[in-house]
C-alpha cells in the first residue's frame, strides 16, 4: 500500500470516529472485493478495526484467490476471510451477515461488447444469488452498487433525480451494461416487496482517488498514467460526454451512511456536483492544473474505437436525497486527481 492511500484511510476514519462506532462487531459480506469499490470499502473496515477497535468481520467474495491474497493476506488478523467461487453459482456461506455490499461487476467495455449475453445474464444471476443469501439473514441490509449509466440518453442537458430515466438503444449491445444494472435494481426492489429483504441501490458517479489498482484501464487511470509518464493525453472520442465524478473516500462514507440510516427499497445518487464537466474539459484541466502544461490533449477518433464507448451523456446527478441524510462530498475533482496520481506514482517507482 502506498503512503497516500494509507493516510487517506487514517484521516477518513479519524474524522468519522463517532459514526463508525455504530458498526462495532458487525459482519460484512462484500462481493467484488478485489475491485475498486470493494477494495476501498474493505480497507476502510480493516482500518476501523486496526485504529478504532471496531472488531468487524469481513467475508470477501472473489474469483481470483491469488489477487485476494496479494491484497489482503497481511490483514487476516484484522478480521477478513475469503470465499472463492464464481458469483453465478449459489453462494456458499453459512455465517450470519449484517451487511451485504454487492460490488461485483464487469466494467471493461471490450469485455462487455465481446460477451454481451454473459455480461447481462451474469449480472442478473449474481445479484439474485446475493439476494438469496440476504434472504437467509433476516436482519441484514444490502446495498447494490449501480451506475449513472442507467440514466441513458436525454435530448438535452438534464439534472437527473433518482426517479428520472432516459432512453437506451436496445440494438446497441454496449447497453447490456446499463440495462443489466436497471434489471438488477428492479430485482432488489422485487426481493424487498416479495421477501422483505432490506435493499438499497447506490448509483455511483465515476469513482477514484488514492489506492486505485495500477492495472485499472478506465479514463481517470489513463489520465493519471499520462501525467506520470509525461505523455500527451489521447482521447478516442470528441470528449463531449458529461462526466460525473466522486472521490472514493467520499463514496465509502456515503455507503456507510446508507447502511446506517438509508431507507429500504430506495435509490441514492452518489456524486460530487462540483466535479461534473465534459471529458474534454476534465482532460484539459489535468493537463493545465496538474501537469502544468507539460503535456497536451490530443484527439484520435475512429469509428471502430468509437463503438467501444457509451453514447455521449448529458446529465448531472442530483444528490439531494443522500445530502438530506447528512452526507456531503469533501474532495474536489483536482484533489481527487492529485491523490490518484501521487498514489499511482509512488507504486510505479
């Protein structure tokens, strides 16, 4: 672990010491624990145990035992264990669970396009299996991590509340991802209605900060690596799509708040409205404010590459619902990129 991520974890739990005491002695089941959000959330719980003595337990679902061990083997004494299987198979866990965080998802566009059927069906079956396990834990709470992509397309720039949904072209196989997310959200609501499973949905903006995996291939990581390597930023689209972002530390605080006092069978947007801008403007800001104009923004657009990306979005997430619960984002877009870049740079040495 790099020093930037370590300090961010220490600072975040120190600032929320009283609120985090609520979780003392609880057990968390985290799917996708080796992914970005799963890892960020799990490390927060482990640091709570280490520095606050909360004595929480974590059961982490992962397909790749080697990756799990690389991330967590040194923290076993702090209360984490792994369950190694594919999420589309019935889940093998007989322990009592208080909180389920369903963070497992395919996010790589090329994988989605090459395997649209499996992408869609695996999302449904995996979510069903999590909810079935939650059914056996009658007093548990479940958060399903969804995406702002579920909002689809709007004809003009729109500030979207949780009840607003736009258009998705069902002939575009890339849309199996947002349509699958929509279906899983509905599945959560259905399990609440039919079986009383306490579920919530968190629709996340693009989330990043310190501690992001060096192999992450998403846009924010590509920007960070360009700055670190002093290479020009290359966009394969015109960059007109509106990007909504949120720092990973802010997102974890939001998820913990929802576990504490979120309303069952509700959906919550999680984003930083001040970090909303076009991809082109975000890339330009990184070149100007962080790389100090030592690199430039370039465009290399082709139809073949364009088909890999979602359609341009024109939305800004409304966060009033979670703000009313007492949450506010703390980190600016520039701060988030600085933390991401310094964190990655330290591990790339």
